[in-house]
């Protein structure tokens, strides 16, 4: 069992204290007036070539959770919501909760505001900076309760085929232990969302992960430039004074490196999570029908993977400048490829892979042990909703170990005992029974895991905290109340028959109108102090 690193004493300040955890949480306002029944969506859709959804308009008002049934009418549907950062100790006792600055002044207002899209399940990953002094995450420069911002264009990258007719910057938030925020805006991720960010303190740059595009094919140059792996400069100015330029990609992958036929340009770079280990930048891709769902790394040497698969070169450095590209080649070839699939991980395109994995967060326990969260396949098919989820073989926490003989990574087993994958659970105030819109049950069940973090203890023991994904009959499963779990594993173990000996335990659960998104240790954490926690 875990022992508490801090007491559960409540602290009303915005300060973060070393050796605790931070969980990103969002709360929906649950205001019926947020959406008017019959309202034509997406916003300003008539002004775009993408056009509007059905002329009947939105079938549901803003009441939670039925409001997210509007996703069945408007495929771009979403509502922005407030972001909270909950500081908890290692066993889940809350210390304080910090509300991220936000504004109700309208999408054009830019005075220290940042929100998330409540039902956008891939958002709000939390990461520590390279020196461990700051916490970073991404969101939108928009007011609370704005519609469809998660699929809006950014101001400098407007795709006329995107049916969402509003523009909003994305931004990276930086938070220190003193509770002070700064925001750096970007035109990247137009038409979609930024998902994770890590600050390289020595260079004042952020590495970020996300996706771009919500329109037709071919995509405009700015959409291709603004997808996937980005480098964003730390901006010291207040938001109202910032004027970000065109997106600056830091890395890209194209399945033609593997000898496969090209996909839709830019969609191979639909990245979910990222981490830095031993000065190497790693990404995951786990969604969409294009590209390969797997683990990647950025090759700054140009020597690691001549055929798209390899291992980091010892002594490689983190990227310090954007990726060089020829604008004339973007529409035909996309960005130059400077990423590799980590040797041993899947290299078959998602369209033909069997089974298909859905990697999200990743955490290195050491150079030979890598844990990868698999969020599951987000099945929405039918009455077999829960049994389908329970039958998945890769969903949960995958443990990968490095084989020095073959120079490849190999999956040892999947930790899932205690997660209740495919087992529905109840949340106070949340509907039971059948959702009339989907004809499926409201109750959520764990489908897999998204963002994770971990710590190394004594004698090979490690603890990993993980945010769950869900499956349900809700109109948008990203709006389901989900949970935070922890598991203790023995890192040297590779025997899959022992995987069930390491069960997960629930640490925190989202309440009615809440979702959990990311988890990280607090700035200033001294990881050597955890040797006596187990």
C-alpha cells in the first residue's frame, strides 16, 4: 500500500507543494440556456463552405448530460468549460484546488483566459517542465460556455471547408509552485485541439502534441503545418499583447517511411501524448484511421531510422528549432519525416492492424521499462457496449521491456485488474436507464486509460497513477464522469501470469458534471524522497 507523503490539511492558497499530485478537472456549468433547442449549429456555419447541420437545429438544450446528445446532430459539438487543478496527496486527500483564469467576455477577449472543451477527452494532459519547476498544459483562448470551439479555426489558419465559423487561439499554460500562471498563444491545431505540452526551460520553448483539421481534403497549408508535434515559443507578454504567427512544427511522420501508401497529408501526425526521457522526445498516436497507432520518438540526428523504425541515438539532443520544410512540397509530400517508430512497437497502419492498439500516455520507469496507457477503442456500436469493452486485449496499462539481445521493445503484459473495464458504475445524480437518443444505457464503464504519471520506489517497485477513459450510451462519451486509479507494479517482473497480482485502486472519481483529464507530480518534487513510500 502507499503511504501519504503529505497530510490532508486543507490549504486555501494557490500554491503547489513538492511531492504531491495534481489532477486536471473540468466542470460544466449545466445551464439550460447554453444551447437553444432548434439552434442551427455549428456557430456561423452558413458563412462557411462546410455548411450547417440539419435545418431542424439542436434537439437538446444545455442541460447536462443530455446536452451532449447534440453531438449526434452536430459532429463538431462541444462547450467550453472551466479548468481546475486539484492538488492531492498520493492517496487522494485534497489539499487545494486552483481555478485556471477564465473570462466570459467573448471569444475576442484575450485577458488571461484559458478554457477546455468539456467533452474533448484528449485534452488537459499535465506535464512537468524539463527542470521540474513548472507545470504545463493546453487549452483555448475563449470564454466559458462557447460552442464548438474545439473544432474552430485559429485566427491565422482559416479553413473555409470547416463548418465551424468561429476562430480561437490555442494556448499553452505555464504554472509555477507559487500559483502564478502565464499563457503563450498559438495558431497551431486549427480545426482541432492541442493535447499536451512540455516546457524546455533551458530554451524557453514548449513541445506540444495535438491534431489539426476539421474540413475537407486537401487541407490548407496552415492545417498541415499546425498538426501533430509543435514547437511553441514561450511568450513573456500578457495575452492581450500577443500576436502569434504561423504554426511551427517540430517533427512529423509519414507512413511512406515504412513503404506504405501515403495517407491524407497531415493526419499521420494525430498525436495524443508525449514525454521526455534521457533527452529524447516521445509521442503516441492512438486515434483516427490514418497512420500507425504506436509510440514514436523524434530523431534529431537523422541516423536513427532510415526505414521509419529504430532506437534513439545515444547522446541525441532535444530539438531546439522548428522543422525545416519546403512550402511547395506540402500538398504533395507533407512535412519532412524526422520521427521514428520505437523498435518493437506496432508498425502496421491502423487501417489494417489486428488488433489495433490505442496508446495515449506514457511513462518510463527506467531505460528498460516503459508503461503505455491504452485508452480502448471507444466503441459505440450497440447492446454489446460493455462486453465489447471487457473483451479488449490491449486496453489498460501496457508494460513494455527492452530486449538488449534483439534491440527491440517487447510487451510483457497489460495491467488491468481492478479497473473494471466494461463494468458499468453509478455516479450520484447521473442518469440511470437508457439514453433515449442512443437507445443505449447511460451508465459509464471504464474502457481503458489515458494520461499517466509514475514514481520509482525501492526494490524495483513502481507506482503509476492513471486517468480512465470510458464507454457508455451517452451522446459523447468524453462527457462521462471518469476516474483516477493507482497501481503498484514490480518493474523487473515480465511474467504475464503475475499481472493480476498488481490490481488498480481508485483514488478519485469525477462527480456529476465533472471530468478528469491529466495527472502529474507538483513542481519541485524530489523523486528521491519516494524510496520509503511502499
